[in-house]
C-alpha cells in the first residue's frame, strides 16, 4: 500500500509525481493499515494486490484532507430577490413563493482541492478511480463537496404585525419562535425558496429565515438569520401626462 500527496502536473491536473508519503506491506489477514496526513491536500491511496505466482493488480482511491472549514464567511448581506433587491422588504410571485439569495456570503477555500486528478493509463489489471461508468475519470462530483458549502439547511417563521392568533406550526421550535416551514435550497444558484402558499401572512408581517451552512466535513460553521417584511402593495398610477421639453425635445412625466 502507498499513499501519495498529489501535486499539479504539466497539464494542471493533479498527479502522482513524487515518492509516496508512506509505503507499507499488509497481509490479507490484517486487512488494514493506518495513515495520518501531515498537511491539507488531495491524497491517493494505491493498493497493489499480488497472488502466489507474482501476478498483480492495483486500485486507487482519491480523498481530500483538511482540518479547517471549507469556506470563509463574508459580510455580504443575505436578502430576498426582487426588482429592488431590498433586504428589508420583499414580495411574492404568482405562486406565493419568495426567493432568498446568499450569493457572495460564503467563499470557498482551497479551491485546488477540486482540481481534476490525472487518470492512470488504461491497464486491464488496473482499477482506476472510476466515475459513473467511465474508466479513468475523476470529477469534482466524485468527492462530495470538496470545497465551499456542502449543505445548507433553511427554516423560516413568521412574526405577525397584528396581535391576533398566530398561524399553526408544523415543524420544530428553534430559538426565537416557532418554525412554520422548511425552505428548499439550491447550492449552485446560492438561493433558497420559501413556499408561503396556505400561510396566514399579510402585508406588514415579517419573515425570519435561518440558514445553517456546513462544509464537506458536515460541521456547521455558520448560522445566518435574515429578516424582511412582506410588502405587496402596488402603486396605482391613474392619471399621467407627458409634457414636451422645448429645449431638448424630450418628454417629462
């Protein structure tokens, strides 16, 4: 068994271009060995098996090691999407959905961890790091969330502007009040969708959203709360008149 620290090669992809970090002989009865990474990076474990006649076959497993969070948090605001992209007020679409965006809030660290690993040459006695049904390929998707935010949970509750009865809850009770619903998240677009259909929410009510961001190690490193007030009042322009400007020929409303 050999463990390699992968480094960028001439093509920019990660390759086994140095001597192994460790080399060990393991018998079938033992069936394991221990290795402690000394630095953050991308590693390859290469296992070569031999039979009594000296025939061999090998396989490789790629893994990332990092003892630090996979992202850093900025002060970029988390806000609802809309014509004005206002962080204090929001509206819903025709299906009573609202979209929250956290674009720019969490910046991936160590993006080199996501580089492609150069495949071994095709060999009938080699089992390369197969991705999907293709021999000799390794993509970012082959390692679950190597950098950045790997998972995002999202819940929201409503703070009523009136003193009447509160809506019935259907989920747990985190700090600050009852959660009404979970929101669906999309890591690629860095957005969350709030389904407000069927809820007793009126203009002036405030939605409080809690995001919990985790990296590839599934440790939660950040909790963000965003608040915005529903405002679906529409301006009604009933009378208007265009007046020509004599100097430049443009019109004023």
